[in-house]
């Protein structure tokens, strides 16, 4: 953990300039590279949260939540806090009583499985994790398989892992690049994007590529949303890209200014996505890519939108949360949730409550690190509490909240804490116990096959990488 924090601190010292604007821009860049997805299936338990933003369309909503509500959410208390040894940008997936997340590198970028009731660690993967491995993508879980992506020099690797035992099912070697984007699973396919512009659809059963395209030389830090046979993803310094989900062929590209880290959400023929440099939330026509409306906030928008009951919710770097009418873009409410501290996580909506978490200020020296619950109708803050009991830099949250059967789960980047908040009496933090590490079983490695390339290829421009790593191939 110390090595990871020293790396972040060193990178910040290298990047922060004396000018207030540039200092702010560069300091926040370190946490901006986040944000991915799995299909709901008939086999899922009621309330299961199987991926980043819940479903392939990225609604960011727990539709079956009935326990927590605006009437009782103020009574949330920490049920347990467990330290997994490495901070998390990845959000948690919770399926069949187990929580899955991945660390950014302090614990060698491992996939972690915890007991969702107690926080006790059940297993970690892979057994051959190397120092310097790191993971930003949120794991996806469907039909008893966890899909997880990790960066290890010189390539990135997408794994399929048995959700019960933690043993390897298959692995797929990606391009010479990094994977920040979280995988989206839909109709038996694993959709994943890379920082060199490659986007792939893999067979979920064996990892073999169904199609692979170089979508743009700028690459993606956004996670793909899949809906209506189309894949939508924000491309760095380009805009919102739509591909045919069956073939990978390009349908349209809607320009947006500046770097893009927000992941799109799709509903009722509209695609919603945030834009950093112009501080806006965009709504596009899902078929044509034409701009339907834009709404301006007070600061960078790097989080991903949530969609519920005709309302779009989004947070920004000033610590504000906004609610807009999804058809018109008209502002319904805005709340200064954590003034001066960026909303690092994307909002989650469940049963009339909006959950977000805060991170750090523009100087990157002060940290808030709280979980907040707001009334979805009015924007009133109903609850807040720190995710970790640590102080200072330990209070740095980037992951988005996961709501499952009356419990809110959230990993912490600052010190590797994973916390669970519920209405019942707190459960003592479990004492970590050694567990056997799963041994991988030999399986076929998916080999990319040539497919049509769909995109313009302007001259490459440098873009930030999340860690001090070999420069990816552009």
C-alpha cells in the first residue's frame, strides 16, 4: 500500500503546476481514470448487483431494493469494514452473498471475493499476481463466472474465474495497451475496451474473440453500454461512439470536447454521458447520434449518469449532485453535497434514494471520503459517514456505491477498506485468515482475429495513464 501511495504522490508532484487552474486540473487527473457491466439473467438472485452500473445499459439503479428508503436511510450504520490490502477504483459486484472487487495495485491488482454478510475474505485471484499488476475495472459476475481485467506488463489480461472457487476458467491477452474500462456482459458476450482504441467482443464461454476493431487511436477510459443491439462508449478526446454490437462496425461518432471519462447510460432511445472540459451532461439520440439537449454544471463531469423514473442524476468535481429531466434536460434540483471535494463516484439510485461518495479537493491534499445518501425527489442529504476510519489521504473514495438487499457496499481507494452500511447492529470487523490460493487450470487463450476497423485515425496525442507504466502503443 505504501508503495502505491508514494507512486501517486510522486506523480502528483510531477504534474501539479504553480498556476491554480493547472494545479487543479493535474491534481484531479490521477483519479479521473475510472469506470463497466453485466447482463441481468433469470438465474440471478433478487437484488443481485452484477456489474458496474448494474446492467448492460448502465442505468445505475437497484430496481428491486425495498428495504432502504428516504424514511429510514438516515439510520444507516457500518455493518463491517474490511481492509483487503490495496485501494480500489473498482466498484463492487454483489451476487449470491459474495462481494467481488479488484485493487489498483497495492495488493498486486488482485480480484477479491468477500463474504457479503461479514466482510471476511474468501479468496483472491490470480495466484501468479505480480508486483506492479494493477486493476481499475469493476468485475462483472454472471452465471457463476467472474469477468475481471488486470494490467500486467507488457499486456493486459481479461480473465474468467469461477465465482465459488476462484479458479481460472480462461484468459484472453489484450493488445499492448491498458484496460481501464470495465467489462460489459450481454447475450453471452464480454465487451471490453482498451486504451489503444481497441474494442472487443469475446465469447463469454471461452474468451475467443467474436470481433475486434480499432475504434480510435485515442482509446477509452469509459466503459461500454450495450442496448438495442448497439454498443456506446465515450472515446478519449473524441466524443460518444456507437458500434453495431453484433459486428463492431461503426454507426456514428458524436463529437464532445476534451477528455472523456464518463460512461454512457441508455434509456428510451436516448444515450446520456458526461463531458469533462465543458462541464456538461449530454443527451444523444440512440439511433442517429444527434444531440437532443445539453445541461451545464459548475465543474468537470467525470462521473457516469444514473437513470431512474425519468430523471438523470450526475455528480461533478465541485461536490455537486444534479437531477435533470431526462426528456428535456431541465434542472429539477442541485445539491452541494461535499463542497470543494469532488464527487469521485457515479451516483446509484435505489428506492427513492441517491447514493454517492466524495474524494479529494483540487489541491489533492485534503480528503473527505464519505458515503452520502440523498432524497431522489428533493436532493436533501439524509445521511453521511466516512467509508474508512482512517485519517487524511486514507479518506479517498473513487468507487461507486452498490446497493443490494438493504446494504450499501463501497470500496475505498485511500487505504483499501471495503465497507458495508445497513440498518442492523454493526458486525465486528472479521480478523483476516489465511486462505488457500486457487491454482489456475490450463485453458485456451483467445487469439484476436482480423475484423473490420471502424474509425477515423487522426494523429495520436498523448493522454494520461493511471500509473507510471510503459507508454501504451497508440
